[in-house]
């Protein structure tokens, strides 16, 4: 199974090409097209058992994460399934080869079934950084398709680099991060940058060229108020 | 100072490399990433000094925010003395960025919400566009950029540069920036019936010789499209 990405960087589409017997797993609602013979199986995304059920329920209640993931099977003949995220932007394929990748919660789109996805508690420092309590930890083998709001840029960090938290897509585990104020207290409140994320170490960092929170903050006030 | 713009025309982002002694001023909220150690100074923006100057800056920034949609604050990033640095900047909306070199001879008039960044010798002044500008749908204020240095302008959609020679008409919602050598006149799209029914409404007629930058999309139109689709 491999992914082909078309229409980068603004309205990217990920096409999963499956050999007989292959399968591809994706976020609920991401499927755009599929060959007629593809069999879809839905399962709870947080894992099995009561623990998994409660964790998944909590995540979907508080974070808007979908409770379910879908696995698409090609079975006896080769086939294609295509996926796209809701927000406009790019999709990249990261080849997982036994190592880990930490992914921003809304950036997971689809993956081969050899890739395991686990939600990871980010700690309160993550919360203050972006309002996201959970990161996704991907590990295993196979292609991993990640989506972003905007274009994706790869940065090789060797030392340290600072990123506005709303722009983080994913990073390799060789990097540690700390959330810090962008400058003085005055700057932190008025610069509109607020808290930023400082990455240290050696590894690749993937960022998106637009920030969903900033876009929401600009467009939201132009819309009529919600009725409730 | 070196800069590159990637990912245009939809999700453009500019990477600015600062040499020792350089600094760049950017609209608040547009920093994507930067090398560690850059000093940040948050201020209101506006170049007049003194008490009354500061008060005028405050008033202009306040008005700019509510009528122009531009952020109230700007941030100036400077690398530590003797060191170089890097900053990546991007606007909030989908669209393009254009880098304009100011040579001290001409000013560029920029739509208020299109300011993204400028280098330290560029002077940005807020200019009231007049009542006609208020009706243009893009806010009552323009910014006038003069001096020598770099200016980064963003827009909603792709940027298209036009060399105007004589007369040229543009839908007001699509104006990003233009040379100050161009005169402009806001008028209805045609007669009264055309203005009301064509859906074009108000247009801007430019006259003269100079550069004009337009954007290929219009945020107001997109919002008008979304609003009837929101839940009741």
C-alpha cells in the first residue's frame, strides 16, 4: 500500500493504492472516493476494552476528535481509496520505519495498518500552548499521511528553534520541547504570539504555513453571532 | 536582509534572514517560527515620537483595528548583537505574499489589512482614505509605506501585478496596493441600475502610470457566501 498525493499544496488529496490483501486506516469522515469492492470496517479509535471506550469518549467529548476510525480493505483485488481533510491545505506522507513521530491531533489523516496510533496526554504545558491536551504518537511501519492547514515545510533542527504553537504539525522524538513566553509579559499578552514552543535537539520538525486559531479569530467576528 | 517566499499563491509564507544589526517589524500574530534568541519588542506601530505623537499613534492603531481589521500591535524582531537570525512570517488568511522593495522615491499605498512586515527604515503612516474609501468595503484606512527598504504585503487569494498606463478599473474589494503616482476615484459600476443590480457595486477607477497589485479573491464575498449557510 502506498499513498499518492495530488493537488498540493492547497487542496491536496491522498490516494491510497492498495494491493490485494492490503488495508488502509483513516480518520472518520476523511474518505472521498473508493472503488466499489473495497470493504470498510469501523472501530473505536482509542483502542479496545472498557479503558479504550472511556478514553475515546472523553477525547471526542472534549476535543472534537472522532470516536471512530475506519479501515478500508482491498481483499481479493487491488483498489484505490482517496482521502482529504476538512481544512484546505497540504498532505504529506511520512514513511514510518520503526521509529516514532509525534503528531498534532488534527493532522492525522490516514496510514497503513502497520502504523499504530496512540493518543498521548500532552500535559498541561501543551494545553497552555495551543489548547490541545493530547498529541498523537505514531509508531510502527508503513506510510503515514498527515494533513495541515496551509502548506507543510520541513525544518531540520540542530540546536534549537522556536515555533508558534498553532503551526506545529509533527516532530521527530529526537526533539524535546518547552512552552515559553515569546518575550516580556507585555509582549506575551499583546504581541498576539502569546506562548511559543521551543524545540531543542536534533530532528525533523514539520510546520504548517497557516494557523487555524488565527484564521478563526479573524473570520469569526465577521460572522453573525450563534443563537444560544 | 535576505528573504524567500514559498507556498504561494495559496498558503504563502516568507522566510526572512536577518544579518547582524538588522531588524524587521511584523504584524502581531504573524510569526510562524524563528531562530532561538531573537529579541521581540511589541509596540503600537507608527513613527512619530513625543507625547502627542504617541497619542496619535494610539488613536490611529485603535481606529485601524476596528475599521481596518488590522492588528493593534506590531512586533519588532532583532537578533542579539553581532548575531544573525531567521524569522518565518505568514498571514492568517489563505493567500499570497509579495515582497516590494522601496527605493525612497515612491510610496506604496497599501490596503490596511494587507500589511505583513517591513524593515527598519521603512516608514508606515496611516492615512484616512476619505469617505469614498469607507464605502469601498475595505475599510476607511490606507497605509502609506515610504522610505528605503523591504515591505511585505499579503492578500486573500493570489497577487497579480498590473502596470497601469492611463485608466484602469478594479473592484474595490480586490485592491491590495498601488504606487502613489496613481490617482483614484471611487464610483458606481455603471449607471444606478448597474450599480445596484450588477452585483459589482462600487468600483475604483485608477488613472496615471504606476503599479497596481490586486488579489484574486475577496474576503467579503466569501463571508457573504457563508452567512446564509450558517445554522439558524
